C-alpha cells in the first residue's frame, strides 16, 4: 500500500483532489492542513512566535500551537495506533506543557520537529488499513481505527490553523489563505 502524499515536503501545499477514494481524500486533506501550518508561520519574526495577544488565552501562541500539533500527531499515530510509550512533555500535573514549552523554543525548530513527526505519521499510516484498530485504547469509548484518527487529525489541524490565522494577523498583520 502506498500513500501518494508521502512525497510531499513540509513546504508544499497541494490542493486535495475533488474526487478520490476515501484513503486518498483523508490523506490529501490532512497533508494540506499540515502544510498550511507551515504556510501560516512563513516569514514570521522569531520573537512574535511566543507572543500571546489574547489576555484570556495566555498559552495561545504560534509556537505553542505548533508544539501542540507535533505532540498530537505523536499521540494518535505512535501512542494510540502503535501502543508506543507516550514521551510528550505534558502530564496529569501539567496537561498544557507542550503549549508552554512551544512558546519558549525557536519557531524554526518547532516547525522542523512538526515536519519530522508528520513524516513519521505518514510512514505509520502507509502500513495500516483504514479499518485497522488501535493497539491502545485511548479512553473509555474503546479502541479506535485509523480512519477515525485520520478524520480527527484533519479536524484538529484545521481547527488550529484557524487559531494560527488569527494569531498571525494579530502578531504582524499578515493574512492569507
């Protein structure tokens, strides 16, 4: 089984096909949203990545969101689908640590780690069928499937792209698609 999206680099944003099978469509939309994360961050001054412009959301920074998306990818593909150890910085005592740490690290490093994690997720996905069940039960609802994980990652990444859109405009006035 081969994923056509695996040849994408982190900077490419290719429009998903208008008609395709389910797997191709899910992977294409997820890769489009992953690439959008990079697009939203392109050209941002380094010091603005850690700015939290919303007083009611002090952890809403561009760097924090990129860090969060990196760890969400790791959780669903590595931890849930493959039952690998969860090595993320968050814990029961500090559930938002990845946001806090993301605001303290250089954006280019966070984006590189996110790109590498997305590539790892693509590799994992290439060996699984949509109906494959997770090896770990993530919560009380029971096992999930790769199909659910991919759909969730499209939703999660798209939602945070909206946040990045707002934060970027507040940071330096840049807007875009």
